[in-house]
C-alpha cells in the first residue's frame, strides 16, 4: 500500500510520518509533501492508494487538494487531519468522500484501523480473479466509452468496490481510470472529426461521451495540443 502524507508544518509532518509508519500494514510505502502543490506533483508519478492530509494549509487547502486529486484521477481515498473540532468541517469532509475525519493529535489505534480498512480494499497479487476483472473492465470501457462512465458505475456493473477497481486499474494499465477514459474518448473523437466533417464539434463530443462542448474542447486540447476545430482543419492531424 502506498501512502502520501501532507502537512505544511515540517515538525508535524515528520511526526505524522513517524506515527503512521509505526502502525501501517506491513509492506506499506510512504511519501510526504509540505503543501498541496508538492503533493499533486508527487501523485502524478506515485499514485498513492490513500492520502492523509491536513486541512488548514496556505494557498491551497486540504479540500481543494482532495477535489483536484479526485478530478485528475490521482487518488480516490483520503483521510483528513485537522485541529478544528468543528461539525461543519466534518460534514464537508464526508461530502468530499473521505475515508474518515480525524482530529489532531491522531490516535495510533484509530489510524491503524483506518489503514487496515484501506488495505483490505486493495487488490492483492494473489487475487485469482484479478486478471479476469481487469479484462472485463477494459472490455466494458471499450464498448461503452460514449456513455456515462464512472468508478461507481463500473462498480455497480461489475459488482466490485470502486476502490478495488481504481487500484486494479492502475496496476493493470499503468494509468489512472480518468486518464485512460479520456485518452480512449479523444482517440475516437479524432477519428470522427476526420470521418464525419458535416457534424458539429459539439455533436462529436456527445458521441464520445462529453455532453458539454466546452469541456470536450478543453480535454481534447489537453491531450492533443489543439482544439477539435483546429485538428479537423489541419492537413496533418496530430498523431498519438
């Protein structure tokens, strides 16, 4: 299990790393970050199974960090640490879909139980159904990329836990669910932009699963470097 610990106070961060390393499941690996921006950069190549983060950080707080990490598919399990004993913080934490909400100083037994819970959700190397699940998921995505797809949707279809699917997906493809899905959709969009020149860009976006034209354009440019219209008009299309 890969754990990322985030806190903007160096002494507290080192203390958290020490405590968590003492109670984490055997074989757990750790990285730490001193702010949200550093955490996001680490996640792009580390892909933690769970992130333990402080809330009260300058420039970008813990909630903003969680939102961006989830949106980019960098992590989908979060444990929030804060010194604020405030019900509104707890309610917002639950709405953000965190694993749990803990007040500082953390209780070793409590964090140990949480990490064991996370570990139990992860696919193990000895899971005999691992490859079977991975093939089913990838085949389903290839056939339904133009529909509404999410980890929760796949979980319902496959009768698996969303967290299990997320971890299995990263192990099998080397990519996140969000990035893989976007790349698949943009690949198909490029084909349609050339083959169906009479269709509006918005219609192409809808055919590959993007209901919002502006979001489709944003994602398309992120993956190809040009807008859908620029791609369609270019003589030499941008290649993968």
